[in-house]
């Protein structure tokens, strides 16, 4: 009996628990450069916990969120994840609503 070799696409199964699939992000990160949305200043929040932002810092994220075209919000969220920047908890529901519209 021979064992079938699995391909990367066969291993790719989205868990469905995230607005943007984390496995998809990992695959995309390996093949595409990170896209910025005139938000390079947010890089200073890399590896910071989503519940640790001040009100002023949350407003920085909110400004970028609401100045990003609606059809690009999911791409912006992907960009943040690839850059290891957690979206503030207070904005997650707002961002999800914008990606669903």
C-alpha cells in the first residue's frame, strides 16, 4: 500500500473562526509582498496585544479603517496580520461589518 503525498492545497482547510482565514494569510504571506494602506505608522504596534491600546491609539486605527475603501478593508486586515499587528478589540466588530457590506 502506498501513502499518498498531500499537497499544500489539500492541507488548506479554513477553520471558519476568523474574519480573515489565518491559514490563507500564511499561504499568502509566503507568496506576496505586504501591502500598506498609508498606515506605516501602525508598525510601531507590532506584536502588541489587542486589548492594550489607549483611546488615542484606537483612534489611529479607526482613522485608517474608515478612510480605507470598503472593498479593501479585508486586504487591510490581512496586511495588519501579516505585519503582526493586532486590531484593537474595540474595532473588530466594526471592521467585520465593513467587510460584510
